C-alpha cells in the first residue's frame, strides 16, 4: 500500500477469513438476555446523535483517559469518514500529490464537508499534505462544520524516507514535530498519525531496522519459511520470536520518539496506523510498552462482514498498565462493486470489464449492508458506553452479571473508527497488487506476466476511466477488492477538478445509523449545475469560470475561489456587482474634469460682466424687453473707454 490513500500495494499473503458474527440458533439464557438489554439501552445514545456532531471549542482539546477520548470532560466517540477528494482525471501520484486541502481547492471541501456532517459524522481522516503549504483555511472550515480531523503525516516507504541511522530517523522526527507545532492545538484537529501502515512489508521500514540492528528477522512470508505474517504468534522455541520483537521494538521506539517530540509543542494526541497484517496485535502486546508517548493504537481492518474476535484480541494485547490505550479503527468497509472474477476459483486472470455482460456491476446494496453492520459492531465495543465507566451503575450491573472484567474490557476497547472512503478515486487503478505488466493494451501483453486474479487492463494510468483494478480478498463480499469503488459517493466530471456526486445507499444507511433519521441538516445534492454555479449568476455582468488558476485561492470570504465570476469590462466584485477600480477612477476623473471646466467657464463669465446686471432695472419698471435690451446696450456702450481718447464714447456702427 501507499501512505496516501487506503494503500494500493497490498500484502500478497492470504488475508484473514471473514468471521461472521453468530446469530440466533437457540433459546437465550437469562443472563445473555439481560446483557443484551443493558447493551441495547446504552448503545442507543452512542450511535444516534442529535443530527449534528458536537461542536469543537477553542478550549476543548482531545485528551486520553484510559481507553476513551475525552473532549470537554465528555467521551468523544469517533464517527469518521476517510477523506481523499481526488477529482476525476487527477492522481495522488502527480501534483498536487493529494494535497487538496490548500486554499485553491476550497470548492472541494466546501462541497463535501456539509454532506459529511449531515450524515452524522463528527470526524474525517486525511492522508497527508504538503508541509510547505498553508492549511489554516481548511482547518478553520472543518471547525465551522463541527467536525474534527485526523491528519496523517505521510512517510511513504523506506526508499523515499530513509530510516537507516540515527541521523536519518531524527530528521523525520524533526519534520513531523515541526508540522504538528505549526498548527498547534487548532480546535479542528483530533489527532496526528505518524505514517500510514508502516508495518507493511512493502514499505520496507521493518527490513531497514532488521538490517541495521542485525535482528536476524526473515522478511519472507511464513508460508515461504520466513517470519512475516505468521498464522499464530511464535513461541519461545521459534527463532522468529526474538527477531520479530527486535524489529518491532526498534519501530515502536522510533514512533515513540516522534510522538514525544510532537508533544513538546502541542497536546494533540499522536498515533500511528498499522495494517492488519503480521499479527500486529501480538507485536503491540509484546513490544508496545516501549511507546508510552503514543496516545492511541490504530489499525486498518478489512475482515468482511464482521470484525470477529478482533476486539477481544485487542483488549488482551493492551491489558498491561503501560499499554492500556484506546484502539481506533482508522479504516474499515467494503467496495461497491460486485466482481465475478473473485468468486470463480477457475478464473486465474480477469477479462471482465465495466459494462459487459459477465454479471459484474455496481452493488450499492451489499456495500450499504456491510458498512452499516460493521459500524454497529464497532459501536458495540466502544469505550464511550456508560457501562465502560467503572464508577457507573451500568458497569456494576454488568460486573454482577458476568463476574468477568476481561469480558467487559473487550467490550470497551474501541474509540471509534473511520469508514473508507468518501468518494470513488479513479486514479487508484494505476498501482494495485494484482497487475498485468504489460497490460492488455500493450502489444507485448501476455498472460504469463499477469498476477493471480489480475484484471488484464491493470495497471491503468488513465484516471479518467472507472476501471476494476484491485486484488483478491477472501473477506470481501465477492472475494475481490476493486480499489476504485470504495466511495460512499461516486463522481461525475463537470469541469476540470470539479465533479458532481451521487450519494450511494451506504451514505443513507450510515446517516440513518448515526442520526437515527432525525438529522435537521438539509441534504443539497451536489449536481454539476450546483458545483459549477457562480454566485448570483455574476449579476449578468460577466461569465462563470471554473478554473481555479484563473479564480485564485479562496479566502475566508464567502464565495471566494473557484468557481468565480470573470466580470465584463468595467465591473468587479464577487458577483460583478461593483464598478472596477479603473472605471471608478475614470468616472471620478471625468466628473472632476467637467466640474473644473464649469468652474473656469463661470469664472470667465463673471469676470467679463455676464453676471447679474444692474442695468436691467428697467424691466422691473414696466419697460418692454426689446426696449430694455436696447437701453442696456446703450448704457454698456456708453460706459466703455474709447481708444481715441480718454473720455470719448464709442460710436455704434449700424
């Protein structure tokens, strides 16, 4: 997998089989019935909100109390959505490299976050951004939508983030701490994650620690004689026991150092997300004690229709005083495509394509059912339930019924989770686990170079196509993961970087679960007409432009950024409702010039005697106008000085 997104490089090891929760099948015992009644009563308050997430406050920073995230003295159960809004025809592998959280892309999160809030979520998870860019406006908007964000600090792989040697590791720690300190205790931040799935063999970090510290760890999969991804925890006679401890001890100490450095300038919780591979709970149980500065454990879980015994195993792995922390499920869910390639074991290479007659196709119903059931199961094991407080009456009642603290601990281990993901990402077919290299469109294509269950068109670097690339996964409903189909929404291209969204059934199912159907938020469908609409249609004095390069970055001002109005000459403003500066200046100068000309003319007229005439008194004495004008003329001529003599009067020529 990759650090950005839900990971595209997946382990080739066989995934854990789905464990379906037992249902029905016999008379309920009295104790079980009473346990169910108490759990149902307490679960209602956890799953159903009042239609809005609890608003963060400047003074309400998340703190960890036992296995619970506390905000403002109250338990904060994470109802989260993984958020990577890569538009159609763009890719995490090219600029802006997944950083759609800068001011230039405000139109994306202004489109999405109100919808995420309306479904009852209270948090999002992002997969990284450019350290050098500013994301203050994004964080402010997250806060305004009454959400919190888990920010992943991407590490990629050991090839682009060297960790061999103390100096290299310290450089990474310093960069991470600097980024955490940059945004401090912004009230929108839920926590920071140091990397994503850094225990994946494909990322190379474990191998680097093994080589530097000579742990003797065999990187090969257990079924090939190695130590990675064992079927069961190694015992003391197994050489993998000590070598795996050595590797994870060094990994956890490095993560702990990063968390401690971050805490020097910020009280925001720090965690690191792990893939559900290599029996990671066994590693946490044996070596997790070396990371006291890490505030939560976090794991991505893709186990099909149920999480199975994972919660009990997680509680057991962290039942020591120095390791007693909440678990956050940072990814879970299934994709929305039914792929016949996964079901048929006789199919080694997949030729089916989108829109054919193979029986494959979009399957919203199965995605909605699986995601809703997993969300319910996650909440059943939440540490935010009243019976998880050992001072509560509910706890005492359950303790009296069960007499088993371990059982209660396993029911109170989770701080919540993030369903994967918000929108289908067309770029993800460019790098998946099951590939044909070269693919079908290359003249050199041959089945011999295709991996098991690879779609022949994959890898597909065309991010404008919704392809079926992925990998087999037994725990998926159709035994296949189609990487481009995980969204709670699916996009349609409207303009460059601007897509409309169709809300899938899974969106409505989670909204029903998280709000009880009582959400007061109005759902505004993000159609093309809406996402490309300019404010007030530019007042009919300009054209609507969707190019963020022309519109410029957004600001805190409403309607700023793309889409924007490109105003006709002479007009300006967000809606082209104002005269632009040049026009205003021209008008001011023009009126000023006219006023100046009028003043000059009036001054000249007054100076030359065209003011109020003292000779016109004849009009008032009843003299006619013609006689009055003649008399005035005679008086005026008679008053002029003759150039022929100082006292001579000018004669009038007829």
